[in-house]
C-alpha cells in the first residue's frame, strides 16, 4: 500500500511569492491534516480536511489556505510568503470512525521543505 | 485545552543504555495517547499507542504505559541502539474532531 506522498520535497521561494504544496493520502483515508514544523515552534497544526470540507483550523493567518478534492488529495497554499514561513510542511492522512471522528492515528508523508529567501 | 509536555532534549546515550523519555498530559475526558518517531530527513511515524488507562503500548522494544493517576505516558526502552537516534514526539487525541496535540519533541542521539 502506498504511503502518503507529498510534492515537491524541496522548494525555494522569495518573499512575497506564493506556493502550493500537494499531498496524496493513503488510499481509503479521507481525513488529511497539515502541520508546520520548525525548530523553534515544533509541530503546529494548520488545518484538517474531511470530505472536501475544512473541519479544523489552527491559529495561522489567512495567507495559509488549503483544499481537498473529491479523491481526498489535498493542497495547501501560502500566499505573500514571509521569511518566517520557512519550514517543513507535513501532511498526514488518517482513517475515521463510522461517526466520522478521527481515530487519532496519523500517517505522515516525508514533508515539503520550504525555504523563503 | 489539551496539552502535552515532554522532557527537554537533547538526550545522548551510549549504545545498550536504558532510555526514558518523560511525557505528561492535560486533557478532559479519556484521551488516546501516542508516541511518534521522526528519523532524520523523514516524516513522523507512529511508534506505539494506548487508548485507555493502564494500557501498555509496545513496538520495536519500546514501551509506554498509560497512567491516568499521574497523567503520564513515559517512553522506555531497555537497550537503545544507534539506529534509535531520532526525534520522539508524545501526542494525544481526545477522540473527538479536534486535531492531534503534539509535545515539542525530544531528540535522542545514541553513540556507539
């Protein structure tokens, strides 16, 4: 079974640009979550999507957005990049219980490392 | 709100030493608890989990017991190897629709 796939793995942007990151979840996983990982802040939750709807959102500015497609693939977008957006962006997929609650067991991709110059 | 506190790292051990990484949590209700591991250059992967009090999760020689009375889920391994060098994250899920809450991570380095 293929794991969670994130593209691109590495990218370099300059301040003010925008970036789109892609995530393909494990087949059958309908919940996709995004996390930002930095040395100073650790893992910070960005948002979670289920059935093409955002159902949880972390404390990030509106420059960070995402979406989920009908095949559960997800993208996140960061507009007007700032130096502080340099980070490893991790996508994770998971199964849900019949009542649609998360099982809590996340399967992570290897991440997209964004460097903003 | 829910939170997880892990011991600060880095932790450096010699091969075959005993490992303990402390983790305590704050949560309402009865959360599920997890340990995730991140090897260099990789994403996180689930190491072990426990879903109710007194449950013991185990995998690859690592163990952790869900202690409700002390709100703890300490990670232990009797004899570490160089290949165990990684960052370890404690996490909790309140079984609802809120996101998994992670601790800040503990970096472990094992030297031969």
